[in-house]
């Protein structure tokens, strides 16, 4: 008889792992194609019968084994695989599943990470450092991806400028900077021009968080090394370090984001929606909800649970997929299409918070006609504390029309919108204590999430969904689900 359980193996970062997968003849020998998520592994050996740790390991192929993510365990035999646990973007020393379960139960913030990583490596403090080897007088393109869960990051390379040429897969007007700010969910390509001659130095490339909320955060710095290929060995190389902004430098953040402009030329035009069919004002931020912990001890203020919301609706994940419910016209009991277009209670959003800061919980969406031109002002709130929220929209690129501090003013601020070459992206930081206005054309039928890309805020409910209806033409309709969509 088998025993039941949900058990995991916890691995230290960067551990080298060997697994022998041994078929059994219980109920008959059989080949099992085993698949591993998150890593490729090397198939170092296989055989029939029972694995012999003394004899079989001698025949392991450690030179050119095949690298795969799925391998057949031979019927009545075994296969040996090896892999390196090296791919987190933000690194915890604990079991992250247990950590998030604990945080969800008590309503407190999840543990902060123990380190940040560059290409999976946490840097010199941990003896695992990513090295980028370059030649003098060349131009390199670096693809920067923020793979952290809960932190926007500043990134810089000592004594080198970077030229930003692309953001979220759209060309931008190139601009020079020595520091890049990148939020979870964002990607950006930068050009790195190396020095013309071998410098007598190596250069740290560092990243550390831009953090504006009231909660504790991982205030550590990760580093990799930029190293010039040298024709001969020298030992006297100075190690130069970049200087990064202070952790809550919102001025830098807003200025940096203002520099990002669409290329907007004849070959790569910026198709900025000039008319608006539907206008929305969404407040985004934190809030509180009543303690639901069975023993009634919660870690939010006054024994509450921390929550997050858009227009005070904290999104509850449905049991049935929204897309499925929409396609089959079976939204009843799954979602309602009455997500508020504006805050139901108006207050000084970035000033003194209202007395009652409890959120509502619901699964609400906005239904949009096909091809509607949509404008959304995302307004940060100071409830619990003002904070930068990297908002991410699925299904569309949007244009960043304008941004500012304080409360959005619908009579004055739109006159300053950039209708010519605004940034075209899919993730944008709502300025801490401010607002950002975006526009998109709802020309992609389906159901699309919009959420804060800080994992902790998303799990607290800072998300909503747009239902975009079909158009009249055949190519403007949501295709049906595949025939093998599970029915249960
Ligand atoms: Cu957020």
C-alpha cells in the first residue's frame, strides 16, 4: 500500500543534485517518462535491474551526457540524472511554499529574502559570483530581466554607461544612464560600450532594491563582475564599485521612467490612442481585512490581516477559470461585471487615510466592447503607507500618457499628457504617493488580468480583470478552448 502526503525536498541554493529513478515491478514493470520543472538535468547513466551504487556509478557519463527535462525510466530498470539548483532571482534560505502559507494564514508580510541574485548567483559574499567577460572596444547588448518576486531593483556597472534601447519588447529613444531601474515583470535591453583599452581594473555590477512601503525589505546588494579579457596575467587589478541611489529614491524612479519614450518613427510608429471611449480611475494600494486565522491571532495592525485592493475591491481568485466562464456564458457564481470604474468613496488618496480602511472582497471584472479605447488612471493611496506598485497588464501593450505626485487632477493633468511618443509597455510603476495614466486599445478578445507585479501585493488581492467582448468579424472572436480541456 502507498502512503499519502504532500512532501517536498528542500535544497540549499546551488547544490548539485543526483537522483536515481528506479522502476519497480509492483503491479508490473513499466516505463515512466519523468519530467522536472525549473531545470535541465543531465542523464548520466541508465541500466536494467536494480541500481548498484558501487558498480553503476563507475560507468556514468560525466563528459557528454544528454541534457533534457524529461527522461524515460527504463521498464524494469533505472536512470541517473544530475542537475544544479541555480535559477532563483531572489533567494530564500527557507522553503518558500511553507513561508507563503504561513504569511497567508497570519496576514502578515512574508519573510524577506536572504539575497538577490544575478543570473542565479548571489555574489561575492556567498562565493558564487556571475562574471561577464568582455573585450575592449566592443558594444554588448545586455538583456535585463527583473526576476525578483517582491522588489524593484536599481542596477549599475561601475565606471560604465549604459544606453537603454528597449523596454518591454518595444524600441525606445536611446538614452544614456549609469543606473537602470527595473521592476518585477519588466524587461529592458541596454547597450554596454566597453573601454577602448584594457583598464587596470575589474568592475562590479550591482543591484539592490528600490523600496518605498512601510514594511521591512531585503536591503542587501547583489553583485556580479565585469571582467576584461587580458592578453597576459596581472594581479594588481583594482575592483571598482558602482554607487546606487538610496533605497527610497522616488525622485530618481520618476525621472528615470520619464526618460523612457517610444521610438515613434516611420518604421516603428507609436499608435497612441488619441480618442478615449472609456475612462477609469483606479486607486491601488494596501488595506486591511478581518482576521480569519482559526486561533484568531493575526499579524496586521490591531489583529487584522494585511490586504491590497483596486478601488477597494480585493480580488478573490475564482474556482472556475474566468476565461472559461466567459466563453461558455456561465459567469453566474464565478464573477460579476460590476467592477467600479471610480472609487466608491472619494477621499484625499495620498493624504490622511480614512478611518475605515477595511477592503471589500469580491471577484469583479470590467466588461469592455471590442476595440474600445481605454484610459486608466492608476492612483496610489497612502492607506497603510504610500508605495510604488509595478502594475502589469496581460493581453495588451499600453501607453504611459503621464504621471505625477499627489492626487490626479482630471481638469489639469490631462493637458500635459504625451500624445506623441509615450512609452509603450506592459508594466509600469505607479509612483509612490502619485499617479500614472495609461491608454490601451481593447482589440484582443478574452479575459485579461491586471495586477501589481510585487508578488506579495498580488496575493493580497491587488488585481482585477478585463473582459473584452468579441468583435463582429470572424478574426475578432475569442477562439474556443481546445477539445481536450478538462471537464471537471
Ligand atoms: Cu503593489
